[in-house]
C-alpha cells in the first residue's frame, strides 16, 4: 500500500491504495515499515510523501477509531 522509491538523496513514499489512497491499518503499517527502513539511511536527505494518482488521500478509515474514547492531557 506504500511504495518506496529513492532518487539520490530523495526518498519517495507513495500512498498506493486505490482509488482514494485511504489511510487504513495496512497503509499505517507500511508507512511505519518505510520510516524504519529510512532510519539511519545516511544517503537520504529528504522524504516526500505523496499519493499515487490524482488524490493524495481521502483521509483515514473512520472504522479505525471505533471504541476509542476521549484522550486526557497528561496520559
């Protein structure tokens, strides 16, 4: 769901979850894996996150938030 491409010092993370690049558990997992891959990469100076196609992202899947309560400061 997230493609990684490197062009010299530029790392591209491309959301590829058609048709609207919606953020879901798999996309989040892939983004975490891509960032972990980049940790300590001395040849990368910048990261560009973009969406495949015409839409960056339609946002998150609201089902991800089911059962979550209000968060309290200091917790």
